[in-house]
């Protein structure tokens, strides 16, 4: 038996071959695998050769990790997610192998600049935002803390769209990240599974006419083909697998149709299969309900479960032990269809009865909820569900019958409560509630911050929580310090090593030792120099991409995240407009120079979000072009915010904007990245901000605005935004400037509806929080004017947020949910 906690392996990288040997390896790959000679190699060829050289080194570790898990009969974790927002992998892999400097030298000796070729690696943007990036951080942390884990998802040919700003408007362009091939992945043609859709269900009876089992005869079938990407943990402790499925036709060309002259029809199946892994749905907070989305969900859930069962069966020969050897985790409800799919496989394919299958299912699955927004909660119309997945519909009904029986048996629930527990929503059109399905099919349901988990218990899952008390638990999100400190902020990492030694490299919470240096003037100087260098790097990016000059000595105030009304970019823009007005009216005052940077994508169908982007750009144009501002305020919208952009923007920030309407941001993870890189937070008591404040202390964060319970009270107590606006001269002025066309002279009505929405309803409490926000910003200015004070607070932020490491989060999942050693 292995002990519950893993032996700590010594903190050392794998042997370093030295730059000469590595250079020889790269040349070998360039010649024999890329087929190029140094004289004709393009930068892309060098990139490919460098990736393949490090990939070769990964393979031994990969194979041995897989072998060990098998031989030791270790329990495996399967993380099912429709999104993995991994970004670039080369720096990650080299850095976790401890080969960063070696490869730099090796390439330099060949006349190649590492940074130049690193910039050519496309971002793997197989995710929208927080949820997808969390999955990527978790994969890296699971490898780091030595958990045998597989990620399962879809190999989208087109990931998150590329955002261009044309005339201030967002324009979406396809992201073709696979254009130059993908040197990281291994295609596994032999790992292919059939996935069915539609058709009908037959019942098979035995000789006595008793129902024996159901057989689903799908009307369509596609193949899911596996592509594996190795995931390297810190110090290459372990290498895990991210397995992404691609859709392929069972019959590439239907020859009979082709021969009958129906050339288009012959390709129909091929196109349908292709569509499954064609594109990531770019909406992160709205459930659109397209059939293709449900198909994608089932496609990857089914393929993953078939793969998992096949692996388990080949190792153990039976399925009763599945919950002891496999923990399957559902990243939100997107893979919730896996619950009835596992039931179907256990019952219809492997002959189990309902009760056994249900027991195994519940002990195998865990589910994480990432949102409480009603419009983001997944539910599917029963007719669509039934047509696409007839057998699963039957199983959902059977599961529902069982759950409602249990609920009624307690005698504690009235009809209304029973209706809320039901997997089927009955008012209006009948829909399958995926959240309820994931809940009842799992032994653990977790939220992603303390506040969010608390609200889950009180709101969406109140009745299910009462029926199954103890199932809901909290796992506050985290971020990997390898990517979000060591790689993206080499300067701060080096400074910390110089000050406190290397312990924090293996245990990020040890970065707390920096706390004492907040009072050390010499250290503060060095810290400020690092921050300054990171701001220069960011200013160069802005100059290169936008031709806008920003001054690195100004306060860099950054809001980067998906554009959504609840995240309140509008509040930030309104404050910029109000500040602009103040600077013009009071030129004599001692204004602290500020650059407000924005970045983020709007879902293509989200009208107001796109309008907010346009507003940010309109406001930027006017403010940046007004000589009366004398450079005291600049506004910049950085296009196409993505993981690689974040890696430059996080380290270059002084101020982190985390200003969502309290109760609406489940956790946030950008908030953690900023703080770890030495930005101070201005924010509401929402999501993980609450816990960040607890750790950094009230003096080192700027908290303002309504709390979650106050938002709820205001909403139910006849909130009148018009009166609030009229009571705030600054806000009134800013709104009338916007609605009178100051920022849209050619189209003065452009923002009419956006502004009137604030007067008439203001669901997101922008008006209610405006004055408190503006006042908090003036406090920020006051602290900023004293660089010693500011830097001391920034240092304390770095020192005190090590707890928000995804290693800590993953260890909690391992202990409380998955029951695996870590
Ligand atoms: C659902 C159905 C149909 C189509 C799309 C979707 C969909 C896709 C993505 C719904 C939601 C998402 C993404 C949600 C998300 O990113 N949530 C964020 O998760 C982070 C990690 O837990 C939190 O930190 C953020 O607070 C939360 O907003």
C-alpha cells in the first residue's frame, strides 16, 4: 500500500545535457525530422526542431509515469473539460525541465534567438476564459504534485477567435492554430471510438418476456480519434496526458452514394464528423442551445468514458472497482451527459442492473460549478435531447424517478421544492437541467471560492443541498506559479531567489518570506526596478501593436478579462470619463498620471459587450487626443487578449481591476495572477477577492462597493438607479457626455440604449457603486504618490498570495474529492 501522502522527491531537475549537447540534438532533429539544413531553415523550422528536441526528452518521463501508474495500480484522475486554454507550451516545457538557459545558449550558438522563435508558437486557445485556463493550470499542477491524471477534451481545429479592432469595433476572425502543424501532439489512430447519435432504442426481453436490456441503435455514427499532448510538471516530476478528440467519419466517403452520382451526399458524413471538432463555442456566460454544442458535449464525453472503461477493464477485468481506481471530474456541466452515458455503458453494454450502475456512477463522478448566472446554467429542450440521445433520455427519466422517490420519502419537500429538485424543468418548455443531472450523479459538488460555494448552497442548489447535505464543498481556485510567476516574470523570480533563496520554487507558499522585505528600502528599490522593466516591456507591446506611447512611470491600471456586463468594464470606463472631466476642469490639481488598459473578447452574439468595446475605443480616442489632458490619463484597448498577452500584461500592472457586481463572479483567477506579480487590487467583495483580502490584509487592497447580500437587498427593495445617478454629479456628467455624443460625434445615438439601461434598470449596480468606486480610485492615487508605501504594499501582495497556487487547490481536490495521494 502506498501512503496517503507522497514522499517528497528531492527538489532537482532531470540531468541537464549542457548547451552543446542540446544544440546537437536540435540540429539532428532539424535535419532528420524537419528535413532541413541550417542554411535554409526558417524560424518556424527552428521552432519545430526545438519543440521536438524537448519533446523527445519528455517521452521517457511520460512512458515511465504511465508504466508506474499501471504497475502500482494507482488510482487515476480523469478531468473532463470542453475547454483547455493552454496557450504556448514551449517555455512551459523547457522551464519545467530546467532547460531554459541551456536551450537559449544552445540556440544562440546556432545563431538563433530563442525569444524570436518562441513568439512564433501559436497559442493553443482551446478555451474561452477562466474555466478553460483553470483546466490548463490544473493539468500542470496535477503533473507537479504527482497525480496520475488524464485531461479529456476536444481538439478544436479553430479555437477561440482572433479579435481585431476595426474602427473601434470587435471583428472576429478564425484562429487557425494548426496551420503550421502541431509539434506537441501525437496522433493515436488506434485509439478511436465510435460515438452514435439519434436512431432508436430496442428493448430485449428474455424467454419469460421480462425486460433484459436496452439496445440503442444510433442513426448516425462518427469516430473520435485521440491526439495526445504531454503535460510536464515542475522539475519534470511527472508527465501526464492531455487527450483531445477529433471527429472523423466512420466511412470517409460513402462509396455507394458516390457511385450513384451523389458526390455531395457522399461527403455528408465526413462533414458532420468534421463539424464536431471544428470550432469552440465562443460564449462563456450564455447558454445558446445550439444542437451542435450538445453533440460536442456527448461526442467527447462518450469517447472519454469508452477510453476510461477500456483502460480499466484491460487492467482489472471488471468494473465494480471503477470508483476505487478512477475519479472522473466534470468541469462544469459541459460534460454532464457523461452521467447517463456511464449508466448506459454499464447497463446496456456491460450488463449491470440500474442500482449497481447508479452506485458506481455516483462514487466515480465529481462536479465543479463555475457560475450562478441563470442565463449560463445549461439546460436542453427535451425534444432535442430525445431526438439526439434517445437512450440517454430514458436514463435521465429513470434517474429522475429514483431521485424524486428519495426526495419524497424524506417527507421534507413540498411540490415546489420537488419541482426544483427534478432533472426536468416543467414550466414553459420542458428542459433537461444539466446542473441537477451533474449534481445527483456525483458524490462531490464544489464551488470555486468560499463566497460562491456559500451562494450555491443558498440559491441554485438549495433544495438539492438539503436533500444531499454534505455533498457541496468549496475548492477555492488557484493558478500555477510556474507559468504565472517563474515564466512570465523572470525578473521578480530572480529577485525573490536572491532575497529568500529557492524554497519558494517548490513550495510557493514559502514566498511569504518576502513579507519582511517590504520594510527594506534597498529591496523596495530593486522590486520597483523589476516592475519598471516589466512595464517597459508592456509599453513596447502597446507601441508595437497600436502605435500608442504610454509612459512606464504612470500608474498602469489594467482590466483584462472577458467583456461582460457583470464584470463591469462599463464602470471602469465611466470612471475614466469622469476623471477626464475632472482633469479638464481642475488642471491645477496634482493628478497622478494613469494609463487605463483594457483587454478582452466579447461573445460574438453579445450586443452590449461589443458596444462596451466600442465605447472603450471611442473614449480612448477622445481622451488620448485631447491636449488638455497633458498625458495625465491614457486609455488603451489592447486587441486580442489571450494567454500570451496575459503573460506580458500581468507582470506590467500596478493596479488590478476586479470590480464585478458582488455575488456574480464565481471566483476570478486573473485577480490571483495580478497579485502574485505585485499589483494592488481595486475590487468588490466578490469571488476570490474576499479571500485575497483575508490574506493580503485590508491595508493592501482597495475594497469598495456593495456586498453580495446588499446587492440582493437592493434588487428586491425597489432599487431606483435614476435617483442614484441624479444624486451623483460626476456620474450624471459622465453619462450625459456619453449620451450627447462627445465620444461618438458621428453617431450621437450610439450609446443611447446602453445609458438608458443604467437609468431604467441597472441590473449590475453600476450606478449604485459608482461613487464608492471613484472614491477608491482617489485613494489609489494618494497611495501611488508615495512610492515607498506603494511598493511595500505591492511586495506584501506578492508575499501573501502563495496560497492561491493551483498546487494547493489540486491537493485539496485530491484529498477531499478524488481520494488520491498527492
Ligand atoms: C455553456 C453552454 C453552451 C455554450 C457555452 C457554455 C459555456 C461555456 C463556457 C458556459 C460557461 C463557460 C465558461 C465559464 C467560465 O469561464 N467561468 C469562470 O470560471 C472561472 C474558473 O472557475 C472563475 O474564476 C470565473 O469566476 C468564472 O466566471
